[in-house]
């Protein structure tokens, strides 16, 4: 059993897994590009089916010429809090293997699974680097491919806001009430020995 960050695991795990969470209050600070590239380097070493490495990351740093365009690709609710982050990025996965446009292309069944693993590695490295990463499904999926020149054969998976944790009082009241590390269902609700149980 591990206790940290107002969380408790049923089995003993490294505290990093409990210390990682997804805040919405960031400090409005900028981030050196090298810090973000360190997180992306960690993500790049995620396990991958047949080593296809289907993950791709497109990013913008606060203060860069791309920042406003990236922020505009989030739904309005997420723009409201993500505007104080130091970096925004989109996780993209390649849906096929083989040369783009060639007859050798084959569907890659695990492209989203692998990209999700890479995002997990990124979020853990962010925490190790003194930052927090908040993944988002609330993005303009219909606009992102054109806005970021993402061609056919790639799937936009999610958005991510990264930054140093800030004062929760900057958030609207309803979000302030949710600004704490969330708990998880019991392990027995998600892991089953021998037979799947729908819960």
C-alpha cells in the first residue's frame, strides 16, 4: 500500500503514479523548449507493437507564433483554463504501417493503444521534471487536421496542456472545487482473473 498526495493504492507502487494528476490551474509561465523535448523523448521510448512507433506530437510553446492557433483548437471550456499552460500539444497516431500511399500499407490495429502509452510516459516524465500534464478529449477534431497539416492516414487522439501548477483560485468556482487529485475505482472493478466482468 502506498499513501501520498491524498491518494492510497491497494498495493505498494512507486509514489510517482499517485503524485501524477491532471490540474487545470497553471502559472502562466513559459517553458524552455528543452524541458518539453525531454518529456517527448521519454514518450518516444514507449513500447510499441512491432516497433512501429505510430505516435506523433505537434506542439506549441507559450509565447510562440503558434500558441493562439493551438489554443483555438481546444473547445471553449478547455481554452478557459489551458490558456495559463506553458505548452499545448496534440497526440496523433499513424493508422497504417508501410510507406505512405504505397500498396504495402496495412492497418495498424494498435496505433491508438501505442499512442496512449506514449502519452502516459510523457505525463510521468512531466511530473519528474517538475511539471504537470493534463490530457484533453475536448478538442476540435474536425478542424485540427487542416489547421496542423495532418494528412490522411493519421488520427488525432487528444490534446495535452503542460505547465507548472498554479493557484486554483484563478479558476471559476466550479473548477476550484474539482482541483484536487482524483481517486480511482477499486482494482477489483477493472482487473479480473480468468473471466471478464462487465461493471
